[in-house]
């Protein structure tokens, strides 16, 4: 007997495969989001430790950066900066 897409077993296997792919994609996206959140926290922690301050508007600006590479650049620049004003100019 030839199995077709209308065969319930084939259809069920397709659904299961779709679910597996969706779960995998969700995990990948979740990990990426977690790395971004951690990078944001790192930048904020360094600012707070270095300047003993973390203005809300600066916190908001950094929280809106969702690019890991950009956050890495910002972290390096924060470490190299000599004032919080320099941090503002860079962001």
C-alpha cells in the first residue's frame, strides 16, 4: 500500500517533526535572548561599579540594545571611559 500525506500515520509524523523543529528553534532563540540579557547586565554592572551611579535613562538605553556584538563594544568602551558623560556620547 502506498502511503500518502493523507495517511494518518504520515500526517501525525509530520506534526511531530514540526513540533520538534519548533522546540529546537525556541531553545536557540531563548539562549540568544539569555546571552543578550546577560550582556546588558554586564554593561550596567560595570557602569554602576565604575561611576557609582546608574541613571534610569542610561539603563533604558542599554536595555534597548539587542545586539550581542554592540553590547560587547559598549562594555569595552565603558571600561575605557573616564566619565559617565563619555558613556552617554557613545550610546
